[in-house]
């Protein structure tokens, strides 16, 4: 791939400036206890086409109301004005289903499988998780092993740096994996670990190093 070296050097400079904060955030992910895994899955189910801030608020309210233990209908929480989640009916059903399957999820996520194997299992077995959401969850618990979260922020930057020509309207499994491979190659070529580059792109888009 032909890359604009001036743009890449600026990107490397930005990475050096933010590297310490980014690595601290990644270390935080690796230290998330299993007792929090359900709520990390819940967060990743909430975020598609909804704001990360709203997803955070929903998760905090679910924790406060002890959803994992009680299993109440979560849909009203997802519809509150200051934390509104799009497709709240479907996502409420996903949360209830994930709650029922959380022991199976914990067993599989902790069985020593590779990031690729875990992601494939999650996509196949956990309703509400596609490749992006499953990768997001694994990253948020420190188990994604360099797999890519291809959300709109990442895709926008991949286009900006000429890695993809346009932002796809949707990502089939085949297209997701092909785009992920190009992102991985780009990260290797410029010498920035993909997980760090992911958070760098996020910080450039949002001004924050979020999860």
C-alpha cells in the first residue's frame, strides 16, 4: 500500500504523545474481573447506533438495580431520555438472553482459546453480538489479541489513511475479516500495535480514550 509518509509521521508523533495513557487503558482492560464480564457484554450490545455515553449510563443503572441477579425487564432503562438506546426492544431481549447464558459465556471466554476462536464462538452463540461487538467485548476484557473493532471511528480513519477506499454501509463476515487484515497490515507497517492504534484513532475522533 502507498502511504503518505508525512501523515504517518504525524500519526506516530501523536501515538508517542498519548502512548502512556493508551497503554494504561489497555492494562485496565486486562484487569477487569470476571464478575464484571456480563456488564462488559451489555455495554457492547448497547453501543451499536447509540452513543457510548448512553451505553455507559445504561450499564451503571443496570448495576445499581442489580439486573444480573434479579433479571427484571430492562427495556424501560434503555428508553430513559438521558440514556436512550436505539432498538431498545431487541437489545432488552438480548440482555435477558445473555443473562441466562452468562455462565456458559464465562466458561468459554476463560478456557484458553485464542482471540479468533473466542470471537467465532461468541458470534455463533451469543445473540446480539456480531464481529464488531464480540471483538469489542474481548478487547474490553483484554482478550482480543490484536483483533480489530471496525466501528465508524476506525473505518473513517482507515479511509483517511488510504487503507480502504470507502466506508461500507454494512460488513459481512468476509468483508469484516478482509478489512481487519488490512488494518492489521497497516498497524505492522507503521510500527504501532493495533490495539494502541485503535484507541489512538478513537481519541482523535472523540477527544477521549474510551472503552
